[in-house]
């Protein structure tokens, strides 16, 4: 099994990023059996499809790398790198551009959604980035690719490109590309703002109190939980009792996600109690989980040299795994 997955570099990481995205990678890594491997990359090349700020991209790439390592991605067990350091991604994309069809890309709903009515004003990269995504996974002979609902169509496209390339340029017994299978991750935790249970916890929220940042220390975490918006009712003893109480549902959801429990189990324990009892328990659980992560994260974030070294080592490993496929693709094309 070879799993390949990318994440957009983004800064100001918070509890939502951890529970909704990063933790799933750590789990995948920890579930790998002997002989199987995960390749995790920071999708910095994909950032070019949208207007971007170069210094911000560099900072976000390092911050995301720091967060991944702090949260448990082990650069010795998994291959952790950024795309831009492995030129084979961009090279293979160009080779695959000859195989991908305009009609296929035109059908991508992400393209239609992101471009809206202003197609003429979009970067070419916004149109062709699904081909780069295909290269990202085909380069490594990925057998499995975790995909959310919104990315299913792009993995389907990668399979179509691989199949057409194998068909057009390879003999039946020597295909260049493996067709990757999707892994549909279990439903991801969706963490809401601490100030408004109907808004997603987000780095874009102007209120610092709305989110718990990965850099927050124990006191800050406890303060934010204490000040989190709630209602005056005690917690219900059953999940149905959370209907119409988004703030309560969110706090129970966070507790459940951190404790690895179902919300029903959390309510079995805390049902009938007020937030005066529940919030300190939630705060402590957060501090227990995020404390060690935050400490390591703060330390790594300040050490660009160590991060660069980790990413350089990962890139070398990635090149080792990807270059044979790239060479085979060149040969198949007569190049
Ligand atoms: P933000 O919303 O803070 O700008 P991003 O959009 O950069 O965060 O998200 C980066 C990753 O973290 C994505 O995989 C996204 O699904 C996940 N994520 C972000 N916010 C949340 C949240 N509140 N709950 C669950 N997952 C989240
Ligand atoms: Na966002």
C-alpha cells in the first residue's frame, strides 16, 4: 500500500485544522503496516493557481511542516516534503498535459465553482491544477489516495489520465501508471467557532477568542474555553437534546473528538451538569492534548533551519521514489 496525500500550506493553525485535517494524517501513518508507506506533501505548487504572496507562502509552508511534525507525522516513517522541491511533479504534469483532454477539465465542478462567470480572468493554473494533482499521485505509483467529497472527481480524472496514457503509450504488460483507489476518510470533525456555534472555526475570524490556536499555551486555552459562548441550560443527557443548541453541540463535539468518544458517551457522563462543570473538564482535556503539541510546534516554528533540513530529506526520499516513474513516462513518450 502506498498512500499519497497533499495539504495546502496555510498559517495560523487552529484546533479545526488539527481535528479536521492533520490528525487524520497521523492516524493513517500510524495504521500503515510493514512495507506500506505514506507520502505527505505540502502543496506549495498548487498555491500558484490563486493570487498569492511569496513571503506568506514560504512562511505558511514552514508553519504547516512544523505543525505536522509537532502533531505526530514522523519524517522517518513517512515521507514529508514540499512539492516545489521535487521538480518531477511539475515535469510529469507537463507530460500528462498531452494526455488530459480539455473536455475532461471543463467538466470539473471545482473549476466551474472557483472560476464562476469570470473564466477569462483566471490563471491557466486554476484550470490545469487537477492535472498537477494527477501527477502528484501517479508519480509515486500511489495505490490509495484519501479524498474528501469535493476531490472525488479529481481522483477520477487522475485515473482517466493514467488509463489513457497506459493505453496510448504502453504495452499491456508494462503500464507506466498505477490507477489509485480512493480512501474515503471517516467523517471529519467539523469544529465551530467558540463565539458563534454556527460559524466554522477559522483563521479568518477576526476574534481571537473564536478559536484555539496550536500555539496557545495552557492559560490561554483555559481562558478561551471559559469565555466560550454557551446557553444557560444544563447539558442534555441525549444527543437529540443538542438540537437547536449549536454552541453546546460544538463543545460536546470537541470533547468527543479529543477523547475518541461518541457525543452520546460524553453526554452520558456530563448530561444534567451545567457548563460550570463541563468547561473545566473540556479545558483540561484540550490542554492535555494540545499542550505537548503546542510546545513542540512553538519550538519548531522558530527553527527554519531544522524544518528545511526535514523537508530536504523528505524531498530526497520522494525523488528516489518518483524519478523511475518519471523516466518511464519520458521513455514511453519517445523522449
Ligand atoms: P481556515 O478555515 O482556518 O482558513 P483552511 O481553509 O486553510 O482553514 O483549512 C485547512 C485544512 O483544515 C482543510 O483540510 C480544512 O478542511 C481543515 N479545517 C479548517 N477549519 C476547520 C474546522 N473548523 N473544522 C474542521 N476542519 C477544518
Ligand atoms: Na479557509
